[in-house]
C-alpha cells in the first residue's frame, strides 16, 4: 500500500470492504481517527438532545424507587436536594459526560487488549495504529445512537430493553440494571455484533492473523467486553 485511501473511500469501504479499509487505516493512522470521533460525538449529542426529556422522566422514576426504600423524612430531604439534578439539561449533560468518558476509556482498554492479543498470537501491529483504529471500529455505535434518539423522538419513549435483555427483564429499571443476565444479554445487539465483525476484519487484514487465530482473539475480546459491563453492574449493585 503506497499511499493512504481518501477518507470518503474509507467510509464506503467500512461497509463493503472493512478489511481493506482497516488495513489502510492501520498503515496510515495520522489524524484520520478524528473523523469517526467527531461523527460518534455528534451522534451521541444528537441522540441525547432528542431523548433528554424522557431520560429526565426515567431518572425521576429511578429516584422515586430508591426513595421508597428510605425513611420518609430522609426521603423528603434527599428529594429537595436532588430536584435540580432531574432537569433535562442536567440529565443530558451528565449522560453525555458519562458516555464520552466511557468511550475514551473503552478505546484505550480495547486497544490494549487487541495489541497484546496480536502479539501473543504471533503477529505484530503498532500500538499507535491499533489505538487510532479503535474509533473506526466503533462507528456502528454512532448509527445506534442516532436510531435511539430518533426512536425516542418519534415514539415518545426510550428503548427499554437492549439486545436480548427483554428475555429476563423484570420491568423495573433499577432491578434490571443489577441483574447480570440482563446486562449480558443487553450486549447482544446488531450494532455490537457489527463491531465484533470489524474487529475480526482488523485482525485478519491489518494484523494478518489466520482465520482461526482472528476468530479466537475476537471471541476473547468480546467476552472481556461483556465481562467488563458485568463487573460495572456488579459494583453498582454493591454500591446500591
């Protein structure tokens, strides 16, 4: 590969020829990672702007469920103190900051897993290249954000159960959030599966792993990702 593909060609190739696009991005990382970062952040902000009022309602419902578990006097004091935190703009800001931090930390951790996984598998890919490709691997989530926001705006309610989580849902957000089976099944969405397919394409074309090694490393990557979400859910349950 003598020169980098134009960004427009890379975007198109991410759909029909992801392996070729990711190999090119890994070979010429430069500043091209900025494009998917901007797209993902813009999609996240648009989604939250469309769903902020509904998120505020959901926050009030969760707070009411929590308040029901504490003495009445203490509940009144806490409700007065937390009233400002239930405003749509505050909820949107907190959700945006939390999601953005999650993306940044996630990209770093995912890049570390893939980098060392590639080394262990007997190949080599520069860590800078792996890290620069991570936002491109997350492009499916930009589409997911937009569809979630559009759904909230047109249907008047949030998507409650992600993926296959509806199979074990209790219908109570706070209880479901602490259910590890619910959290695990919620990871099985079309967009996350698409993300894993892109990871496999990266390992096959950019890292030049065999199909078996690429599939095994993709599976390990997926299991670690779901396991991380389960660990966060478990910590939240313990804190609660």
